[in-house]
C-alpha cells in the first residue's frame, strides 16, 4: 500500500483549541477520520493525438479497476484545446476509492464489497461506516459509531418553527432542501471545512438528522404531532417510528419492514459520480459548508431522471392502471416523436441489469408477503417488466429496470405517501454524498470545479441605443 497523502487543508489552530463537547465525535483512534488514500493511479501508457501538424502525447491512467482514462489536462494550457462532453458521459472528474461500478457487467461494489453481500449480510450503519472510513467496523467501532449517530438525531428546537413556515402541501423535497441548507444557520461549530473534526461532526449530524427531518416533514404535512427520535431504536426502526407512530397509541416496529427499510437505505447509499453526487462535489469544491453542499445534492436528486424516478414510477403505473394498457404505453415509449419514457427503466451506466434492482425485487416480494398485500399495481409492474425485457427496442438499447422500479412499490406498501419517496432516497444517499465530499476535500488534486463551453453566440457587435432598436432580425443585420 502506498503512503497516505496528507490532507490538503490541515486543522486550523483556532478550532484545535476550542473545548471539545462530550461524545459529539468519538475521539478514539479507530473513529478518527482517515485521510482518503487515492494513490492507486498508475500511468499505463500514452496516446498520441495529432492536431494542426503537432503531435500531442497524452498519458493514459489506470486505477485499480475500470476504464483506462486519458489524462487531458495538458490539452488547454499546451495546445489551446478543450474537450466537448455534454453530460460528462466520457469524463472522469476525480479519483475515488469509494464505489466501483461496471455497468456492462452489472457490478456495484462499495470499498470492494459487493452490493448484494452488503444488502444481504450487513446493515445500513455498517455501510455508512464503510463509506466514510474505508473499512467495515469492528463490533466496538460499530457500537461507537451507532451511539454517536444516535446522539445527533434530535434537531435544534428552532428548526420546527422553520418547518412551519412551509405550506402543509409543500413537496417534501422542497422542505428538505430548505431545512438541510438551513442547518448551516444552526450548527456554527461545524462549518469550517478545513478542520477534519468539524468535517466529521457535520457528517455525523447530517447522517443522524436526515431521518428526523424526513419524518418531521411528513408529520407536518398530515397535521400530526412531531415524534421525537428514540435512541434505543436502530436507524431504520427509528425512522419508521418517527414517521408512523402517534403519541396516543403504542407502535411496535415490524422487524420485516425495518429490515426492508434498512436494505432500501443500503441500496441507495452511494452510486459513484452520479448527478447529485457530482453536484455535491462541485458545490464543495468552492469551499461551501457541508450542509449547503448536501442541500445542493438534494436539489439535484429531486429531478425525475434521477431520484425523482421512484415517484414517477408509481405515477406511471397508476396511469397505466391495467395490464391491458401496457402495449400502448410500450408503443409510446418506443415512438421517436413522443417524449414518453418508461420510468424506472434505463441507466446512464448500467447496460445490464441494475444489481440493486435484483435485491430490491426480492425485498419487494418479502414486504408484500409480510403485509399480505395483493397490489394490482404490482401485476402491472411485473407485466411491464416482462414485456419490456422481451421487446427488441429495450433489448437493443439495453434498457433494464433500475433500482427505482421496485423501491416505489415497496414504499407504497409500507404506507409512505408517494411524495415522500425521493426524500427517502435523499436520507440514504446522504451517507454517499458525505463520503464523496470528504474524499474530495482531502484530495490534493482537486480544485474548484469549472467546466468550459463551446461558445456559439453572437460575435462582437455595437451597442444600439433603445430608440434605434427594431426586431431581433433587424438588430442582427446592423
Ligand atoms: N424509456 C424509453 N426509452 C428510453 C428510456 C426509457 N426509460 N431510457 C432511455 N431511452 C432511450 C432514449 O430515448 C434513447 O434513444 P435513442 O438512442 O433512440 O435516442 C436511448 O434510450 C438512450 O437514452 P439516453 O437518454 O441517451 O440515455 P442516458 O444515459 O442519457 O439516460 C436515464 C439515462 C436518464 C436514466 C434514462 O434511461 C431515463 O430517462 N430513464 C427513465 C428515468 C429513470 O428511471 N431514472 C432513474 C435512473 S436511476 C437513479 O437515478 C437512481
């Protein structure tokens, strides 16, 4: 193993001197924030590019697994060339040791561990620890980690009136993006991102408080009293308790549902450099605080092409309504002149079955069996999957069901309103966002994100006084 690189930004003296509050972040060596080890990049060879008679030699880099990568950094300073890659489909923006995906093979691994193994044999807290610290915890490390997360589950009491500033029918993602960004106005002792301890403190706080925020926004929307976290419960249990219990009745968390919730969280915890994670990294590259960066990630996740797809799947299934309407929907999805897409199908990276969808399908069956639900929507979903998977259009374009295809059905069966689905995704993805953000801060090669463009606008032209301006066409002729 190569030597660990020093953090780009060492702890500031001022924060080192400030007295530590008890148990905020454990001080034992095992829980100290390890620095990201990003040294496993090798120069594999080089590639030649000829441009205007000049030969350009570019290094080809290789990490531990995955695609070889052309190092284009000299292109602009040495040759005045940019690269064009809308949607960053062929661009690696960072080195990362957190998650590996092979989309052609349908592989997803966190820190080397297969997602199916983690989902079957681990739990969400373990996966959070793994993403943040790079290794699975020992029993003592795990206990310490869970205890610390528990310690931070409550919200500042002034967050509640902030919540009440929203309309009760607000979309939960609108509430979450506002509240999470607003946490930076409450926790001033964890805003200095150059201090590893403060970075860790804000990370623990976010992982701990996200379920509380999600449950609280649900309670507010339906006019029920807020239910405070119960720290003797496990993370997923606590979330179900805060969401579904009422003060007037006992509530016993169903272990099958708690297990399913935990598994859904594992399956959504991280997914490499997707749109929301890249947004978190980009926001973080400017030095913004953790709460602001995670709020940026939540905003990006909201879209129907990303985390909003689980909500969109249910809307689509409800619109289809019956198995007999599926052929028409398939026809529309294939029609080039129709923008209609099958929600929950396709993925930018997976061109094979989404490995998370396989685990999710099994969990879906378990939950429906436990609850004795015979959901006609599930019949529509199964038939849609069957028809799409045997249709040449979907086969050729390698459009398989993704993780969101099943998660919506499970969440609906568990009693979550559709509007909450994307928010649950955000609760789980916070672990990945934070791990990726922290890795970025500790990476000496990272600098502020600043893509370039191909300018296609007007050339230089003269300012025209308003009295002499005609239509846009006339102006162009001036
Ligand atoms: N239904 C029908 N056709 C589709 C679908 C779909 N769900 N997805 C892609 N296609 C078609 C496109 O029309 C395009 O066809 P063309 O080559 O004839 O123009 C081709 O497949 C490639 O599609 P792109 O949009 O270029 O693929 P991209 O990688 O950019 O998009 C995405 C991936 C956004 C996930 C897309 O498949 C999609 O919109 N799916 C539905 C939304 C969804 O389920 N999102 C959740 C993603 S998983 C997640 O965020 C957790």
